[in-house]
C-alpha cells in the first residue's frame, strides 16, 4: 500500500513540474522599452507618492524615481504671497 502512495505522489509531482519545464524552454520576451509605474503612495498615512520609470535597452537597465509631496503625484506650486510695498 505504501508503494502505491509513493507512485501516486510521484505522478502528481511530475504533473506539476511538466508545465514549468515546458515554460522554461520558451524564448524570453523582448522587454526593451520604457516602463512607468502609476503613482504609488508612501509615507505615514500614505501622505506622499512616487513614480518610477524603468528603461530597458538590450542588456542595459536604467531606473529613476520621482518623489512627490502629495500622494496624487502632482507638482505642488507655491502660492504667490503678497509683497509689502512701503508707501
């Protein structure tokens, strides 16, 4: 009875491993290009945000990230303050 259990377990393992082996033999995808994330929230209470851009050309990978003060990833412009002009 134990031998049958080992055979059944071995059959299940082969069935699980077969698709992975076939997938590993496929040609890799062409990832060349530029990839940009959505605005991702970070910080305490998701207060801030960042966007990451990854560029892939042949075997060279370049990544840059921009951090924003608001979690909407919009640039915050300061209000112009009134200047005091002496009379």
